[in-house]
C-alpha cells in the first residue's frame, strides 16, 4: 500500500480500482493515507470514487460474461449456492449495488449483479452512488476537527 500511496492521486486511482475487482485489497486505508498526505479532499473524493466505481463496473461486466456451468466447474460453486444468491438478487435487485463497497462481500455483490443480469444502467448508477457515499463519509470524518482529533489524525 505504501507504494501506491506514494504515487498520490494516481496511486489512489489504481488502488481503489484494483480493490473493487477480485484483487484482495483495502481501498479504505489507501484512501485515508492519500487524503492525509495530499490534503486535497475534493480531488481524493473524485479520484477514489471514480477508481472504485470503475473497478466495480469491471467486476459487474465480468459477472455478465460468466455462465452457471463455468462457475460450477471452475470454482466448484454448487448450484444450490448460486440459486440462494439469485433469490437475494431477485429480492433486492439493483439496490444491492449501494452496498458493493462493503469489504469482502462487495466484490461478490458486484459480480452477482452482473451474473444475474440486473438492469445495467441503474446498477452502474447505484454503484457510483454507493462509492461516493463511502468516500464522502471517510472525507467528512477525517476533516471534521473533533472527529479527526478523537481518531488521532
């Protein structure tokens, strides 16, 4: 992470993009490091959100290209598991995109939204909304003097 944070906004973009794909990586720590180092809240918010959003869109598109048989064979995913996930997608639909930022399960959500063919336009819009909200919270937390002092930033 220190290598990416040393690249500033470019590192933030690359790191947040990768973190929203199947690469196991935390974009939160990177976002905080770059925000504190650059002290450019709007630039960090824009770059972090867009990078993370584009990573999720990439994961969503990958999900749309997957086939049941391929997932079962390649990843040894049982059909029952896929059917259980489909019930959740059918129940909550594109709204699940709002929580695609959650560590570990967020990438699976993005992949599942693509795999189960949710409406692309609204899925992509809600992916962006979720990412912007996520990094807005971090930005507000770190910029608010009382919270920043309490968190020792």
